C-alpha cells in the first residue's frame, strides 16, 4: 500500500513505508493534491499528464520520487491523465473518466 500524505503546500509529502520525503517545490502549490501525481499499479507508477499547463511541471518531480522503487510508465506523449482523478482501482474494478483522457 502506498500512501502519500500532505496537509499544506509548506508541508512535505511523505512516502510512508520508507519515510522518504518529497519537499514542496517553489511555484507548484498544487503538489499537495497527491492523488493527481499519477497511479501506482503493482510495481509500476504511471506518471500524470495534466490537461492544465500550471500542473504539468509537477510530473518530473513525482517521476523522480517514484523511481526509488517503481518502474515508470510514461504515457504523457499520448494521453492526458490526472492520476486518480481519471482512473481509480477499487478491489478488482477500475473506474475511469473517459471524457477527460483524450
């Protein structure tokens, strides 16, 4: 189970299992919305590609963070993906918001 925690932009985001920290980045106040970082599935991290220009600079920071233990899947050249805002796994089911992916 992966849990990213954040309370405010000035807080750190913590990879709770290994106590690895991702410091806030100047000019990226929305990094506190960690569900939009991407998706973790098994040993893979699928990097988000925000539809909004202001959020796109976050992706390389999350990618670097998750390289510590995950294979990176980068679909940014093909799809918009807002992490768990677009795809969410619940048990054996995947839920997706189609209108937002393409």
